[in-house]
């Protein structure tokens, strides 16, 4: 019979749980290496963009969200959903609305 570990936090909701797989750990390490492998001097001038691709269910979103949570003090984060109806103009307006609201605070 399954027994709940003694150090289990019952306040954690099911959708927030992530069980690491070999692929998700690899993806996280690769993402971290791509984003933060440069020196302090280089990081000021060489910003790196990363596009995460993969089949459905390969923990792309979860890996990026975990990375953002880990480095939230060093990054500005805005989650945006895309669909076939998403246009460049709508994306631009979404980003600008966040920047304007942050500027007014």
C-alpha cells in the first residue's frame, strides 16, 4: 500500500506538481546553459534568445516556467498563449500593455 512521504507538502496542487523525467532534466539543463553560459561582460551585450520546440507532452512549458521561477529576480516574465488567431499586432499590444502598466506603478 502507498504511504505519503512525511515531508510531503499537502498545500501543493496537482497541476503544480512536476515529476522530472530524463528528458525534462536534460531540457532544463540545456536551457539554463543556453541562457546563462556567458560571462558578466558578455551578457550585457550578447542577449541570447531560445526557441523551445518539441512534441506535445515533452514538458516544454513546465521547463520554461520552472526556469523563470528559478531566475525571476533576473528576468521580466509574461506568459502568453498563442493560437491560430494570434497576430503580430495582438502580441505587440499584449507586451505593450504589460510594459505600460508596470511603468505606471
